[in-house]
C-alpha cells in the first residue's frame, strides 16, 4: 500500500466512523435512563469512536502537510 492508498483508506474509514457515531448518538437519544448499562455501553463506544476519528483527522493532517 502506498501513501496515497493509505490516505484514501483513512478517509473512507473516517466516513465509516462518523456514520457509526451518528447511529450511536441516535440510539442514545432513545434511552431515558442515562444510568442504564445500555446507555453507558453506547456512551463508552461513542467516546472510543470519537478518539478513533481524532486519530484519523491527525493522520490526514500529517499526510496533507498541515502540521
């Protein structure tokens, strides 16, 4: 895999992560008990997904020479 292929992979992966995060936010909106295990599990997964998105943004900024 060359650097351009890697960049394209990161862009596609970022879109997937954004879609996952939107879906988790939607699911979290349907849960009334914010202390429930279901809500906490979704919240933790969303935090993890957000961290992965931040890493993708960082990789892309390095690849684009913006750092």
